[in-house]
C-alpha cells in the first residue's frame, strides 16, 4: 500500500486549527494536533514524539482520516460497558460538591447510601477522578511551641537541702 500523505484543504485547515485548540474532547484535540503536524510535513515518528503517542497510534489516526475524513477522525469508538454509577453521576456529583468527603472509604459509603451500589476503593477513586474531584492532602497547621518561663523551670527542677 502506498504511503498516504496528509494534505488538508483550506476549509479543513481552518477546522483542524480551531479544533486542535478548542475541542471539548481531549483525545479529539490530540488527533487534530497530529493531523495538523502531519499536514505541515513532519514525519510520523516526530509527530508521535511531539504529541506523546505511539507511532502505531499516529498511523491509526491517519487511517481513520483517510477512510472517513475529519468525521472519521472525530469518532471516538469507545468500547466496553458503561458503569452502573453513570446513571447516578449528577446526583453523586452534587452530593460530593455540597459535602466533600475526607476519604475514599467515606465516598464509597455515601455512594452506597445514595445508589445502593457498593464499590471498592479502587473503583470509587476512579469514579471520583472521572467526576473531576481531586484528593487534597491537608497538612497540620504549625503551632509554635509553648513558652516555659525560666523561673518556673528553675523552681521545679532545683532542690534545696535544709539543715
């Protein structure tokens, strides 16, 4: 099979230029950036390194563009099942924003209370990440040491002998 060279029309250049910066879906932005760089003459290896994907992924993007144009490149083609928590996504997001949790275990308990679905710590952590919530480590507030008066220290540690 002959090597497919990416050449964008004026209209496609405008669309790709806009979508590589402003598309709401990050993988689509990455695909458009890949297409943009290939259009400007970079090799597939260089594009893979710049964009941060493998060479096979760049080739897959080019094949999707060759077979379906920009619409073929935009298709996500996500495989797999949808999680059972997705139906309760808005309810849970609202609950966590109103009352943040302190631990993953607490989040799992709240999810179980609201949805009757029990998830382990790993799935709970992934779900919270998908909601856009982040773990924030809280440090202790430093407190200056207590001042001990010198006279009090001396009187408590000194002994006197009576004759």
